[in-house]
C-alpha cells in the first residue's frame, strides 16, 4: 500500500495511507544505512510503500522523489538534512524585527530553492506591528529588492488579514513548504489559512524578541479548498549541500546575466580583475547584501568537510 509521510519529529514518523488512515510508522532497518549521509532518510512529502504490522506502518520503500530541499545539517557538517520533498513551491516568512531575520538567512534559503528548481516566495509577516523608522524603511526596501530580482513577495498580517487571501490563492491546489525563523509566524499564518486548525503558537521571549521553538516537527496540513501546507520548526542557517564554488553564483538570479561578462571564465567574483559581478555591485545594480551573502556562502561551502575542489 502507498502512503504519504505527513509528520516527522526525529525518529517519530506518521504516514497517511491512500484510504486516509493515519498510522505511526517505522522504517525498515536497511534505510538506517542512509543515516551515514542524511540526518534522517525520510521527510514530510515523501511517498512510501507500507505494510501494516500490529497497528504500526512498516515503511518498506521510499518512492523516487520529484524534488527536495536539502541543507547541511548545522549540528553535523558531515551530514545532509532533507527539509521537505515533493513540493510545488516554498515560502520563506520574514520579519525585520521581532524576530530579526538576517539577510544571510533569507538569501541562503533562496539559493536552496534555486538549486532544486522550487518556485519560492517571500512573505513579510506581522504587517500590523508598528516598527521603528529604520526598520520600516528596511521592510519596504527589502520588499522592493526581492521583487526586483523576480521573487514573489507578500506583506501579511494575521491580525488585519492583510495579504492572507492573496497568499491563499497561490496555495490552493499546490503543496507548499513554509519555513522561517522561530517566532516569525509560520503556524499563525497556517492557522489563518486553515480555519479551525489551531496549531500551537507562542509569544516571543520579551527581552530577546526571539521565538520559543514552539513547533518542533514538520507536518503537512490540507487546505479546505485543496492543496497542502507543510509547517516546519524554526530552522537555523541554510547552508547548501552539493554545490561547487563555481556554480554558486548561478543561484543568484541577478548575477546570472553578468557571469559571462567576467574577464576570466572561472571567475569566482571575489577579487579577480575584470569581474562583471563586482562591477554590478559597485554600480548598485546588484544589492551589496546579496553579494555579501554570496561571499559568505562561498567561504562556508569551501570549509565543508565534503569540499574537495
Ligand atoms: N502582531 C502580529 N503578531 C503575529 C502575527 N503572526 C504571528 N504573530 C505572533 O508571533 C508569535 C509567534 O508566532 P508563531 O506562529 O508561533 O511562530 P512560528 O513561526 O510558528 O514559530 P516556531 O513554531 O517557534 O518556529 C505569536 O505570538 C503570534 O501571535 C501577525 O501577523 N501580527
Ligand atoms: Mg510554529
Ligand atoms: Zn566575476
């Protein structure tokens, strides 16, 4: 029988069989071998074959994946972590304050989506909250920056309902992966999109304006209008796996058209003479924040144990 993985929390996995029944599930021993490479061999969105034994689904096969979102496990750079798989699109939730979302975090996730060809949008949440003047400007600037690069951007509030129906429209009939720092409002947004769901949410820690890691698992929920949304815990940094330094700039859409214009065709856009990417940064055609993320990711992937070039 085929089933869909709908919830994963460490080793605890739940699957939904074709007849709608939800089962706790165990993996057959041979998948444990994959744990040398992956933090966990399975993720929400996986299609699997199961056999029911004593009210537990035994997963006998993981069916081929259409796509996945993969990062380096922040706790173990020798391993990769599958964040989600078989998704139609992803949305990263962003807040300028409360909590503060670093741009390195935003750009890191966008790179993952570019790598695996997953359409991605940015949702700037909590539009109702009054911001300091600088943060207000920054929010507007970032909305425009990412829109100009070609990403879909939204401004939402679960309090005033701003932007909620626009986001919902895009999610109907699709499987969407949602992520963002703890406290950014992922579960709150899903609650607004699926009335009656009542996922747990919690206020930020007062002093630090950080989230409390309320959601500790990945889980898939169904929209009444059709479509599925995957809620996730507040993941930390997104460091791409399986990318070579020469490839990295191709995952920054605004850099792609410049790459061929560099003097050296193996230019890494660091300090080489005649670099068209750096020229575009100097002329404000490419945002310096994006270029800084590029450099940071470049040095990060070169320091990975898997880096051999
Ligand atoms: N004012 C305002 N507060 C919001 C909005 N969305 C979420 N919040 C608040 O932000 C806090 C965190 O929201 P959650 O939905 O728990 O955040 P999360 O991203 O799921 O966090 P984790 O599960 O820890 O990863 C809660 O106090 C929410 O009420 C919004 O649009 N406006
Ligand atoms: Mg949550
Ligand atoms: Zn260059």
